[in-house]
């Protein structure tokens, strides 16, 4: 068994772990990243690629709870819960419902999410000025498209909330929308256009980041699963994996939807559950959207890139179920069929699913462990890990090296 030592070991090589590595390495730390899989196995690989401050409002709301109840009984709906008697899941759901009715919690979530999202959006601009990474960075805005006048108008109250954070959208209706986005069918009624939002190809970003980190001396060990920890005097002294033991002064746990299970080893309770989502990537149709579109009534996203095109979305609470649910894939195609003149192609198709790390208040946890002095946790980024990653990596780095934080981190503290 080899015994490797560095300043910081990061467990998890998804987008959160890699951005923690990026900023720690910039501060001169020696860093080792351990991942049980390979890049394409993380949730960060096949997501929709949106970098979207417009998503500052949490999912929690009484209206969504009602809608979710209806969706439960529809086979091709964007939402599914596998019947289960899991006490942790039930506790999580009760917390979600409670947070949906607490005005104070909703306000805290919106502000906390908004702050991480806007900071990350700025950091992405800085990063892409510094590095000429090939990952289809497109600061071109995002449409939230509605088919019904009633739901388009109902969205106005959400946009007004976002306006409080300086994130108001431009409403575009009818002919003006079709001129701006000729790929849409007449099924679309109107769009709320968020100019501040951007997009990229997440798999390509992971590859570029990985290459950059390796070239700067960061060790990345793939297929290296962390099993257990040695502890002494409130510190982690050794990490045991299927490829030997690792030592570090500090440890960062960035294990996404797997965090609750790993944290149990350390008697840490972390309320994160997997929320499965699907995407299909293919060769781009000839007539394709000019920027990403969210079909908000159906919770389906289409993201166009120069060399490809992705449909993604749906939320399935089925634990760590590894099967492909064909209904979910079909839902993505059905929705695209309604709104897009050329909804999909059959060339170069890649079907994918990932487990979003879901908390029940919409906020991630970015904090030092309450039990271990040298353990830092960065998880629970819900549907926004790509959008929040740079800011998270920077905050974790500031916590590890004891530097003044560039953002207020209280909203992301352990409860
Ligand atoms: C369909 C879909 C669409 C999405 N669209 C967007 C979007 O447009 N914009 C956006 O911002 N977000 C989006 N998301 C959410 C986003 O993908 C996640 O929030 C993000 O990927 C979480 O990143 P992470 O690094 O925390 O987790 P992950 O990317 O899952 O990385 C965690 C890593 O930890 C590793 N790991 C776990 N346990 C261990 C262990 N014991 N030992 C070693 N390694 C371990 C795993 O192998 C994994 O690689 C979407 C998600 C889905 C499913």
C-alpha cells in the first residue's frame, strides 16, 4: 500500500472538487484529488451546462408542492418519487415541505443562492479571460419559455423577486420572440429572457480543468474510492482507499450526492439525497436555438453548442437506482417536440443520467466540519453545482488557508 502525503486531499473530482483544487493550487498548496470513478461518472459531466444566476429562487414553494402531487400520477411528468419507506428520505421531504412555507427560510435561501450564483458568474468571466479553454463558453443569455399566457403572467411575481437582486428579465412575447428565436414553434407564447445567464459544455470544462490542474502539479487519482478514515484528537489523520492510504494536513469532502453515506463514517449527519436527472446529447439539428431555452412549465432544458445539442431535465427520487427510466427520456423528447421546429436528431446520441446532490432548503453546505478541525465540506449544490462551483472553490480555499472570506458564508454553514 502506498502512502501519499499532500497539503490537501480533495475527495470527489466533480466540478466542485476540481474548482476547490483550482483555487487551492493557486494559493500554492499541494493538492491530491481522489475520485471513485472517472469524469463522465460524476453529476457534473452530462448536465445542461447553464451558468444561471436567474435560478436564485429555491425550488421550495407551496405551488411546487401542489404541482408535484399532480405530476406524481402522470407517467411522462418531469417528476417522480419511487415508493419507499426510507426514514431519511421521509425526513428530507418533511423538511422540504416545511421550508416551502417558511418565508424566513425562503428569503435566506434566495439571498444565499443569489450571492454564490452572481459571484461565480463573475469568476467565470475572469477564468475565461485568463484561460483559453475550449468548452463552448457562451454568455448569451437564457430564455424561460412559456406556452400559456396565464403561466407566463404568473411567472412575473418570481421575476419581481429576482429584480430585488438586480436580476430582472426582459419579457418577450409572440412575433418578437419568434424573430429572436426562429427555432421555436407557435406552441410558445412568450419568454422571460435573462441576459446575465450563460452556458458551456460541462464535460469539456471538466476536461480542460483536469488538464490544467495536472499540468500545474495537482495529483488526480481516478477509480480511487475512499472507504474509511483514521481519526485522532478531532482530526482526520489518514484516508483509506482501494488504492492505498493518503495523508494530508486538510481534507475537503466534495462528494456530491454520495456525501451523506461517506460522512456517516465520520458520524457526521449531512442531509443530502440524490435527485436523478437525465440528458440526451446528439448532433445539432439544422434549425436549433441560438441560446439555451428552459421550457419552464415542463422543466426541460435545451442547450445548443457549436458541435452538439443537449436536452435535459426531470427529477426522480429513486435513491441510487442505476436503471434508465425510458419514460424520463421520452418526456424530454416529447417536450422538445412541442416547442421546437427540429426537436432532435438521431446522430451521435448519448443518453446519460446523474444524481444531483439535493438539500431540502436549496442551499449548499460549504463549511468546516463541526466535529473535525481539518475537514471541510462542499456539497449539496442541488441543480446548480456548475453555476456555483467557482465561488464554492474560492470560499473553501479561504477557509482552508484562513484567509478573509470574499463572501459572507453563514448561509452555507452546517445547520
Ligand atoms: C440533468 C441535470 C441537469 C443539470 N443542469 C445543470 C445546469 O444546467 N447548471 C448547473 O449549474 N447545474 C446543473 N445540474 C446540477 C449539477 O450537475 C450538480 O449540482 C453538480 O454536478 C454537483 O457537482 P459535485 O461536484 O458536487 O458532484 P459530482 O459532480 O457528482 O461529483 C462528486 C464526485 O465525488 C465522487 N465520489 C463520491 N463518493 C466518493 C468516494 N467515497 N470516494 C471517492 N470519490 C467519491 C463521485 O465519483 C463524483 O465524481 C444538473 C444536474 C442534472 C442531473
